[in-house]
C-alpha cells in the first residue's frame, strides 16, 4: 500500500514529529494504565516490548494488551505503532521456554549453512508477526570477534572473519525481511568487540585505524547495506580514527550515539546508509555519562540518529523544546521521521489485515522451525580436542557428574538455567545425574570413581564485566583429583575460548551457546549419536584455527 510519507510528515505538528522518533520501552512491571498515560503524553512512533516472563499464564491477554497500545497510539497520531523487541534467537527470545529458541550466532557460523539460517529467519518473521504482532527486531549482532576478553561480544558475535559474518548475517537479513513481515537491525555501529570492557558500563573504544576499520567492520556494513537491511543500531562505542578533535576530550571520544562524525559523517555520508538509525538503550552508562539527561535524545537526533531507544518520557519535552528553539533544525527532525516512517512502510504496517491473511496458520511454521533449530545445532557443535579418544563415550547409560562452571551476572546465587537441558538430556537417556555448583575437590575425590563420565559445563557471565573463571569455580579442580578421571569432558557452552582457562583439558567441545537445542546436541555428540560437523568460526591460537 503506497502512502505519501512526505505529505504526512508535512501535516505533523512539532509534537507529533518528536513523538515519532521515540521508541518507548514497556517494562514487565509497567501497568497498562501507566503505559497508556505515557503513550498519551509522548505519542511515540514505536514501542519496545520486553521478553515475556516464563511464568506468565495469560499470554493471549498480554498480546491483546499490546494491540490496545497500538490502537490507542494510532488514534492519537494517525500513524501505526511500530512494535519491536530483541528477537536475537528466534521466537523463544521473546517467549522463553514456550517457543523455539534458535542457537546463538556463533553456532550459525559454525554450522555455516546459509540456507538453514535464511529459512529459520523467514519462519521467525512469520511466527513473530502473526503470534506477537511485532514488526521490528533489533538483530542480528554483526560485531566481530576481535578480543576474546570482551564479555558482551565473545558470547554474541559470529566470527572474527568479515566474510563469514557477511554470509551468515546476510542470510538472516534476507530471511527476516523477505516478505516485509519483520525489519532487521544490524548492530552495534561503529563496532564492538575490540575493547574488552562493556558499553553498558562506559563508552568502549574501537581502536582500529581507518584502513583496518574499512577492511573489517566497514566491509561488513557496506555488504549488508547491499543486502538491503532496513536499520542500523548505533552503540555506545567510539572510533577515534573517524572522529575530529571536537569530539574528543580528556574523557575520551564521544560514543557513536552522540557523534555527528560517526552517524552523519561515516554511516550516512561515507557508507551511504539510507535506512533508519536507532540508538542502543540510552539508559546505558556508555551514553548517559557523557551528557546531561536533558541532552541525551537531543544530541542523538542532532548528530544524525533517527529513533531513540528507551527514552524517559521527559526526553519528549526536551526534544520539543529543541525543535521549537531551532537547536534541532526542522530539516533534521523531518529527515529522522521520514526514515522511521519508511521503516513502517517497509514492514507493511499500513496493510496489517492483508499481512495477517497472507501469513495464515503458523502451526506448520512452528514445527519446521523446531526441526530446523535442531539441525543447525547438530551441525554446529564442535569437538576441538579428543586427545585421549574419549569420545564418543562407549556406555549408553550410566552415572554422570556435571560440574557447572559459571553463574548468573544479575544474581548473587548460582543460576541453574544455563545448564538445565544438558542435565535433562542425560536423564532422558536413562543416566543417573549428579549436578554440582562449586563442589569441593575432596568431595569429588571421594565419589568420582562411582561415575562413568564427568562433564565440566562452562557458562560465561553474559553481559558481565569478565568471562574469566574465578576461585569459587576452580576449587573443584584443586589438587587435580577430578582431572584424573578417565572420562572427563570439558564443554564451552557459550564462550568458545574456555581452553584459555582450561589449557590442560584433553577432551573439549564447543557448543557456541546455551540454547536447549545446543545442549541436546552436546549430549548427542558425547554419546556418539551425531558426529562433530561444526567448523571453527574463529581463530584462537594456539588452541584452534578458523575452518572455512
């Protein structure tokens, strides 16, 4: 359905224009009344829907509530509301435990099958649009695996090879956007993964030279622009090689989300991106530590950004004031709104009834995606070391002790969630399972001979400050008792570089993620139900090299 976007924009008031560039986040504890009041106040162009709590029982009620938000916003602005979320690992990202969760990005690259990834993305778009009413996913991550110490990227990036990222991410973008059911976003421009720190906590630095950046990160962005990706997320990282002295002070260079040199100059002018530029969450310290609160959204729009993620309602007032005073030129705010409106047009928001009829029943899609997720996982898990020829384990059932290495970043107590499926898979095959967090070495010495198999399952602190293993985990290996067991298998469930912490591991598997299908594949691989078919998607010398 063709619409005259420029005419619609010319008819908008300043207040309407400023609302369209805001993507307000609906938090799990927000009441419907509270959210409706915010919508009435700021008239946002987009809403971000947080993942649904697994304990939620009234799912249909939740979906109906979200439709009421959309209907109310449209009644106020005359423009459909763009619903978005992070659909990084398929529908299960949004509805965890109740819908298909695809393997992690690095597993996609290890599987190295573009056809699988494109089809999985296409099915994700159909299911997501039909079941959740979501139009816009803030994925995929296209940052490069440059520094293995980077906690946010070592578990989320695909590869250290730009060409591998281009192929796999390109397949995902094509699938997601194929029918206009969902818009994809590549992130986090100008590129995370170089700095070992975390942009949730500070402004990180991409220290590459101009030449090196253009051959790596720049190459990825240019290629995916040709694929036709609709949106780019700008992160809270800087890239001083492309920033002028006006953007660099004693505290470092401005993050991409506040940088005219990076957004207007590099992204839009030099690289020629014509789509919508969305910020990373503006609540993150990497942005909000650099300017006063009243300047966050204003400076983002002034610098060339188009859609503000996670604004406080007050940001609307600051934007209106800045446009009315001329601080934000009318031409700039209209250009930002144009890019947002084009995103709505590309996701066919103006023909929702037609889209819903076109998709039809999704039961077969859900079944196919479940099967495809398992295929990707089975073709991704990788035996990196089998020096003692322990794998495959000869007995089909027996007794296994699982030593769980890692913990939750957000909680002080150990979190079993990242390990529960590996335990479940052994139990379903008739194995007796003893699962331990932080076991002491003397306890393990006293019982280990009772067990046929020891699995050391390692999970990184996703989004934390480090992926390294601390004292609480390492006491299990004190005096080396457990290391003498004849059948001990180390498994990197997400962070693929755990050989750095366990260089003495003689039998080691990389799963590249914690998705249930990947944990199932790990157990299948250990027991010889499948062969190791994954290709190392990155180089980590001296432990392993990338396999093309």
